C-alpha cells in the first residue's frame, strides 16, 4: 500500500476498535513493514490521536482517551447507525442533547455518500416510533438542513403556515434552532419583513438552502433562547387558565410541566394556573392527569372540553345527549 493518507485512515480505523493490535498484525493487514507502522503511528500522534504503545518482544498499539476529541473514522454500518440515532434523538427532543444532536446530524449528513443517505432514509422511513404525548413531530432532515444553513451562514427559503392557517413563503437568514422540550423553533432574520422572527419548525415546509451567504446580524436579545422565550410570552398574553385539580399537590408535582403553577387548596386538591396559546394541548394534558378537575377559565377551554367529551361519548356509543361531567364545567 503506497497511498500514505489512505493507509493512515485504514490504520486509524483499525486502532479505533477497542483492542490492542500487535505491530506485526497491523503490518500484515496493511501490507507494509513493522517499521512503516511505527512511522505511521508517529504521524497519527502528531495529528492529535493518542496512540499508546506497549513494550515487549512483539509490541502493540491501541488508541486511548486523550485531552481532546479527535476526528473519528467510521465504516458504512457505523455511519448509518449514528445517523439514525441522531435523527431519533433530534425528533424526540431528548432532554439535554436535542441541539447537540441536530448539530452533529447536520455535520454527518453533509459528508455522507449518497448510498448511505439513501440507507438512512430507508431505515428511518420503515421505522415507527411512539411519539411523546405532547409537542408536534418534526422532520429531523429539516432540522439538519436548517442547522447546516445556520452554521454556514447561508440563506433559507421555506413555506410557513401561521397560527390562523395562512400560508406564506419566507426568505430568511437563519440564526439558531431552539428546543423548548415540547417543540422546536427557528430564530431567523426575515429579509422580506426586515425584522427578526421566531418560526415553529412543525409549521415549516420544505426548507432549502439557497447558496447565498450573509453577514451575521446582531440579535436583539441575550441569546436565541431568550429571544424565543420573549416571543412566546407575547403570544401567550391574555390566555390564562385556572383549574381546580382534585389530587394532592405531591401527587401532581412530577406529572406537569414547569409552566403549570400549583397552589394547595387542601390535602386533597390544588389550584392550577398556567398560560398556553394552544388550548388543544392544555385540554389533552388536563385529561391525561387521570383525576377529576374543574375549569374556572378560560371559557374557550370549557367549550373545547365539552366538544371533546361529546366526541368521546359518540365514539363509545353513549350518545350526544350525555354531555360533559360536572368536573369539566366552569364555575
């Protein structure tokens, strides 16, 4: 093997297997001399790979943990496995790793050969995962496109559906992706509206990088997370919910998001207050608590629960006339 860069990559791939390799075995596999293996190991060390040598008549080499994370060399199966795992982590918003998953996925998919991208897409398409009980599903491929565009400072085009159902075309300069645990948001500068915007990713269709670069702008907030928090606070103004839940506070504490504020009424009930722009999600969370509750406000939530109750009654053959129970009515 006379191709030194190619030989180094093959050597690195072998060393990344968790075992110790005798120099003679490495030389045989790569069809070079033991002396060439020693020189190649020295080159890898110069590149930052911590290759440890063991003493003895034969001698051996293995890759150990170092002070920094050097580049990895992956075979086809490993690359596919990692890409699928990153897509799964990104789409299910695993707490603490969601943004890192998207960044890593964007880097990996940018360099995957076409044949491996097809395998990843086929495997992902044939796999059905149970979605979390809240939030809206997003396409990890779209997240990867947006993350890559933000990292490369490349403009994006996409279709967007507003909360009232209006469809628009957007041309933006992507800044950051933010995950709130429930859903993903894109923070970007909208060039047509000459202002910063927050876009819900699940309402975003067919994002495409245009190839046009842009100079970074100054975000009017401490960071992207603060910008999203401020945007959501503005959307949620005026939609306060007040509910009496007939369950001890201790039993409810671990089953509700942090935005749900609980105040004990007595040892068997608590007053729940929250604000959320999406009444459907709020109705679902209350129903899934598994205990009785009484909605005080808003009236829209009461009507939605009545409608859901009637729909459930029809589904089980009880009939529309039954209505909702007293624990779902407003006081």
